[in-house]
C-alpha cells in the first residue's frame, strides 16, 4: 500500500491543456476530473502505474468514513459499543424487523467499482443470505472545528445518506403492500443499528480500526419510483469524533 502515500501533482486549474497535449505533457490523469473517462485513463496510465493501482485495489480495505458506516450497519468487527444484544444486522432484524421482512439487504458504498453494484444496481440479483433489497451509503459532507484556544485538538462531524431501496416484485404477487412493508421493516432495522451504537463504536476490518464517539440518526425523506415499483427512503446520518490530537 506504499503507493497510497505518494504525493499527487498539484496544478493551477487555470492552466490550459487540451486532452491530447495534457496527456503528453504530464502523463497524469488526476488533475482534471473532466478528463477522467475510461479511454483517457487507459491512455494516460503507464503499465507500471496500472500494475501499482491494481495492487493497491487488491491489497485490502482501508477504513474511511463511508466504509466505517457500511461495516457498522452490517455488524461484525464492532467493539467498544453500548449496544445491547447481537450487534449485527441480522440481530437487529430479529429484534425489531416486521414478521416476514426480517431480512439482510445488500449494503454497499456508492463508490463500489463492480459493474451494476453501486449507484446503478440490479435489484433482481442477490447473493448468499442477502435479499434483493439495497442500502447505498454515501458521504454528504464534513465539518471540522477546533474547540481549544491553542488549537491542539480537532472535532469532526460527518454527514451521510443511507438510501434504502426495495422493489415490489414477484415476492409480493399476493400482497399489494409488500414493498411498503419491506421498506418500513428495513428502516426500523437500520434505526435500531444506529441508535444501538449511538454512544460510539469501534469498527475493525483486517488490521485497520476506526472509532466515532457519537452516531446520530437524523432526517428521512421518501424516494419512490412508482413506474418501476421501487420504494425508498433517504436517511440522513451524522457521525461525530471528538478531541483528535494535532
């Protein structure tokens, strides 16, 4: 993972390069997001760079804030929490899920690079014990404050959206309210996961660990698509970390 510590190129956005001359002059696709197309990446990245990139992708998971929230919802690898009961999604489903809807959905980071497994997702597919229901997690923003007069510590607040999606498919052929009932059950389970860990939790994946001190469930809004028979909630979540030493 040594390449993850490399210093990026820093460029004045006012510098004018065409796509063609830019790739020749810098051989670096990271400066302008508008150049970040598949063809430009392939053209601008050398073989050694691609090999290094593949190695980093396969090397393991680094817990950033979105990964933390995804793993917290799933359960497993959680410690230093005041949660009562089995601290997993399945445990919460058994405790508060609606009968017939105590299921484990697919929970993913929106940055997932697998085809049809991120912002666009095939709700007809499911693997293992997962149901064809989905929760997509993404970060909305971060706020940093310095609460001490000598600026020796930092407080951080992160805001996220968890987009719950479920579909009225053949599973609900005999139940006109299947999609709505499934959505409500998924929300109750997500609420239980967050409120049960509201006083903070540590998440460990591999050798990497991250902790937040407070976990807040915030607002909720509907996100439905009647034509496609998709029901959804967009749930806002806050994670807070206090007194990080500088």
